[in-house]
């Protein structure tokens, strides 16, 4: 009955979206409906809604707004144009997909998916306008590289948590993760992006419809790249400081502070305002208008993402995860496939990749001692399952849809298919390593 209710709620959400009901309103209504039908008390449902709003905004609000602000500054200053032009010049239009993929891969390792996404979105629109290429042709490799690092590669927080939970070796997990990630990101990135290039979507007015003639010439390439990548640089330095400096070292505390995603983005915005604004004599009112324009354009997107987070929280608090976990006693299959299957089921029903991975970790942990399975490959199997089948109960689904102006069908055919491709191809690589390498 639980699965039937979930599927019915998903179908209602799809219907309301097709009927042009605002997604943040329809998602909230469907979340309330799901909670009541799944047996939640009204008071518990209200608390779950509040918790969903708080947990979603706590991890996203400043990252999205500051990331959008940085993107807007890069766009109006001509820095995004300079970056895209340099990439086209170095890689050529024919291989620009690979430039996007490599950029996303480098950014995705130290950054959470959401932070990397909002940093790279302006670059995608700039490249699309410069080359005349399809938005999805470029966006899919970018999103695939970020998503792949999210589920496979330490020191990304998700894989690190699984490595610690299973007592796996960090170095081995990184090596095996790279082996699994490379074919996954190629299949789900350039190859899938090439198949979807015929899908035409509208440009986003937040990124690209602004007059970029504020300055007489485009800024230099080096500072444009450095400032665009400044959040990644600061966060990466923080990761290194955490690993190599003594706990009591003053410099470690400073670098960990500046390496926090929100602080790193804030510092990057301030540096960008100085270099592209103050240094060029741009009036402060104009600079603040850049930021206010980015905030007004992103606010609706943030509401939709938050509503998706509410839906996820209601499913989690209603016991849906525990219900799916109960299937573990009835399934008999190889441990790596079992771990992937349980995680994928949790991901599709709960919506959160992180929650699905952590929940599954507790379920499959005994397999290490009972079957002798490689803890490194088990961690990667859970990671692969955690990105399977993203749909309307996942805030990432709505982020991709709204930033790239897609309809529901286009989002399922691009984002959801991309996530499934990463998950399945990653699992295949893991099974091959288990058979031939381990």
C-alpha cells in the first residue's frame, strides 16, 4: 500500500505540473497529501514540513544566492564570455563538451553538487550562445561530471561517509572510484548529451540577456578563470589543511573557515565585485543591482527546490525508508547488487541521495563480515545506487529543470536518464572490478 500511495502522489504531481500549476505549490500540496495518506498525524506532518524547509534551506540558500550572484558578476563583466571564448579556442567547438566535462569533474571533487552546479550554469549558457550549440548538449556533461564525483570519489563528503562507515581504505576507494567514474561520466556526459542535442530549450534570462558592454574590453583570461574557480580553490585548500595540518594549528582553523562552501562563495563574490566593479570604477548602485537581479531571478527556483525538500522529508518521516529497508530480509542476491538495489529503492522513494546512502549503509554493513565482500566496492555500490532514478521528489531534479528552463518530459529524458546511466554503468564497472581485479 505504501508504494501505491507514493506512485499515486507522483502521478498527481506530474498531472498538476502538466496543468501549469506552479511546482512549489503543487509539490507542497502533494507532500501534505502523501503524509496524510501514509498515516502521519497532522501535527507531525506540520513539523515534518517545517523540518523539510529548514534542512533544505540550511544547505542551499546561501550557496544558491551567492553562487547566482557570482555567476551574474562574471556574466555582466564579460568574464564568462572570456572563459567560454578561451575554452572554445583551446578545445575547439568540436571538443567543447569535453572541456565542460573536465571543468565539472575538477569542480565536483571538492564541492557539493549544488555549489558546483550554480557556479557552472552561467558558463553553460555563455558557451551555448557563443557556439550555437544546444543547452543540453553542454549541460548534460557538466551535470554528469558533478553527479559522478558526488557518488564515487573521495574526498567528496558522500563517499567519505561511506568509507568510514564500512571501514574501507580511502586510497583504494579513490582508485576504484575513478575506474568506475570514467566510463560512467563518458556515457552519461558527452554520449548522452550528443543524443539529446536535438531538444531545444529556451535561454535563461538570468544568464545572458544582460548588456555586457559595461567595459571597453573583456577582462583578461587568467583572472577570469581564477575568480570563477575561487570557491573551488578555497574549498580545496581547506580540504588539504584539514588533512595535513595539526588540529591545533591556527592556519588550519583559518583555512577551514575560508574553505566552508558559503564563506568561500562569499569571499569570491567580494573579490569579483572588487576586481570587476570597484577596480573599473563601476558605481556601487550598479554593482548592487547585479546582485539584486540575481536574487530576484533565483528566488522562485529556491522555492521550488525547497518544496521538493519538503516532499522528501515527509516521505522520510512517514517511515517510507524503513518500509523499503524491510525488503532486505526477502531478497537473495549477490552483496554488491543487493547493496545497489536497496539504495536505489530508497533513493527513488525518499528522494535524497545522501539519506538513501546513509540508510542503506546501516542495512548492508553486516555483509562485509558475512560475505567477505570488498568494503571499498560495497561503498561504491551504495554510492552508485544513491543517484538512481532521480525524479520529482528530488530537489536536484527541480534545480536542473528550472535553471535550464525544461518541461517535465525534457527533465525526465535528460536529468533522470543521466542519473540512471551513471548509476547502472557505475554498477557494471564495480561488478567487473569485483570479478577481475579484486
